[in-house]
C-alpha cells in the first residue's frame, strides 16, 4: 500500500496539505482513494531549510473499509526553474 500526501507551497512559502490518498495494488481489484483532510488532522506543517516537516493523522470510513494514517515525515523540496 502506498500513501500519498499532496502539499501546496505558494509563492510566499506558505504550506497547505491539499490531499491524502492511498493506492493498494495488493487487493483484487486494486483500490485507490483520495480525500481532503481537515485542518485538525495536521499537527505540523512547516517549510524549514528547504525541507517540508509534516505530521498528520486521521481516519476515513469505518469497519473493514476504514483507512487510517499516521505520518511524520521530513522531505526535501526541489525548486524548478527555467
């Protein structure tokens, strides 16, 4: 299973977590889902020294169709230019 986090960085280096999603190719048929977490699900979202620091946890659904996530990552940011 792969968890996807889509983070937006605007021109003033302000961050917002746009979407959380997952792809599960181990199931038959394969499953994929994407949703927008609430602001309360994001405890840390900062851009520091060209690194995004993100901590988020939450859940969608209930029972066997539920998906829960708990992510605490620091990822580098690469800038693209002409």
